[in-house]
C-alpha cells in the first residue's frame, strides 16, 4: 500500500459470532475528508457492535454507569469531608468556571466555596466554623486558588453539577460536583470496554474487565471527589482505542487523534502520557516490521504520531502562555515546597532518582478516607502486581509482528516517560527551582487503563473467561464492603 488512506470491508462468519474480525479486503482510495474519516472510523473501529447488537451494548454501558454511581453514592454519603488532595481548590475552579470566570493563580477562593469547605470539613485541616463568613486568609494555603490546570474539566464538571442541582433533589454544589466525577469514571469504563472490543477481546472477558477501575482505590477515590484525576481512566482507554484504530484497523487519518488529544490534554496535561506512549509505539511498529506486506510504513503512521505530539505541544504551550499572562507578579504558590525540593545540583541528577517511579506508582498507592480498609487492601495488593506483570507477559508471548505486542510497548514507554514529564512540568512552572523527590501514584492513573488492556489480551489469549468473572466479582464485593463498612 502507498501512503493514502484505505478502506476495507469486514466479513463475519455468523451474526452471533463474538470474534470481531474474520477477513479483511483492502481497497486503496483517495484521502478521506474529515467528515468521511470520522464516519468510516466509526464504521470500522466499532465493527464489533454488529456482533454485540445495540441492546447488549446499551445494557453493558448502562451497567457501568449504574455501578459507578451506586458505589460512589455510598462513598459520598459516608464521607462528606473534602479530600486533602486539593478538592476545595478544584471545587472553586469548577464553581467559577461554570459562572463564566477562570480563576487565576493567587485569586482568593470564592466565599461560597469557603463556606462549603467549612461545612463539609477536612480531616487533616482546622477550618473556621460553618457559616462564619471568615475571610480566605484564615483557611489553609491562604485560601487561594493555586491550580494551573487547563479549564476543560472544570467547565464540563461545573455546568454538569449545576444541571444536577437544577433537576435533582441534591441542593449542595459539592455533592453534585462529586457525582460528575463518577460520570467521568463511568465514561472511562465505557471507552475501556470499547477499546477492549476493538482489540478483539471477547465480550465475556471485556465486559467484566472494564469494571476493574471502580475496584481500584486510586481511580475510584479521585472520582468520588472533585478532581481532574477522574479523567485518567478515560485518557488511558482512549489511547488504547486509538492504538487499535491504527495498529489493528490500519486507519491513518489524523482528525480523530487530534480531536481526542486536544480534549484529553485540555482536561489534564498528564493525560498526554498514554497518548504519547501510543504515538511512539505506532512508529516503533513500522520500524520493526519494515518490509512486511501486512504492516504500514512510516509514510502512513508518522502523520498520526506527529499529530498527537504536535497537538499535545500546542495545547500545553497555549495554556502556559495564557497562565503566564494572568499570573500575579511575584506570586508564590502557598503549597510550594510541600511535595517538592529545591534543585541543588544539575536537574538530571535529581530527575534520575525518580526514573522508575512511573512503574512503582502503578503497583500500589495511598488514597484518603475509608476506602483503604481490610476488605479492599488484599484485593488491591493482589491485582496491582498482576496488572504490572501482564505488561511483560504480553511482551514475551506476542511477537513484534503481532500488533498486540505494541500495547505493552506503549505502556512501558508511558511508565518510563511519566517521571520525566512530571519533572519537566514542575521545572518549568517553578522557573527551574524545584523537582519532585518522589512521583505520587496519582500521576500514573492514566496508564492504568493500558495495564488493564494488557491483562485482557493475556486473558483473551488463554481464553480464561470464568476466572475473569470470579476475580471481578471478588473485587467488586471487596470495594463495596470497603466503602459501606469502612
């Protein structure tokens, strides 16, 4: 094939077959328009929908939303206190964004959110009394908004929270905003399910496996509070879907990658990590399989990878310029130095200390509140190493001529690239003054979905259907007990 776009026709052995692809017929065509590309991508990357049927797919996706909301509702009701992971500041950002205002670093938290902070409380902070109307200076971190994140997450979450307030019995912005976090998690589970099916994982494995994020305290806890880390599962799942689109379906248009990258990176910059891992893996696939008739060349794959990279840089650069223009002269973040240390040598030396924290952070992590109780800890300690091991199992059992090999390759690239990305980000924000001596596990959340895909590919290869249902049920029960009885 040349560098032009291609279309192909899927042929199934039977309508009820659960196998996504049986045969492919290639026909070179002219480059598709943006609209045609999106339509054809939907037709080809979602070919498994014809085997699943609309009813089963709808019920499966509805189940993810229901599970996320029900377990999350219990967590929200049992733990009204705000999370110490900057939830008060995230709430202020969403409140102001949905009011038509973007808070700048150093701006005081709004009186409404200060009062909500006092009324809900925070376990590790002493706050003014509820309804006291105390000034922002009496709150932790001077009561300032110090977030540097892009606004997309806060705009969507803020307006969704206000919609929930308008149409439901909920009368508290904090509670409504937390429900939006659960919706972000449910969306991530749905896209993860779609990615698994796009990679040819059968429904009986993909359906239960996509529930796993809600059973991991790292992903669940940040979704049961307002935090833009709630978008991490969605980012990792979307990256896995893009990988299937290019490596398995051989779709090389750049419109969808640009749109997804723009959206995900504008919710949280670190959401770019799994996307960049996939971009590098796509190029690696062409290089390692050069000369093979069944593999596309760099002329086809390079534009996709460069589109992801260029979009990431453009979104980050444009937002950084805006933040620099709105930053108060001489302002110093009130949380500066809490998780960072001053660089005393060459930055490379300090950065090398955390070179493998992207791997360590995926095996276990701390979460506040009652989620880490005896019912949940054994499950997390069992599952996390298995997920990490599945990456290296995939690298061994698949060959580089098998497109599935490049899913773990993208995961490893992401794990190694994450610490460097975090260090560069804090280096630029602090004008080359500080670095992270330890990369928190929360920064690795966008890679969890790729880990789950790796594990699913191993399970699909072995056709282990029953163990999947048993393990997922155990995890769901353990999480429900942890949330309900903790």
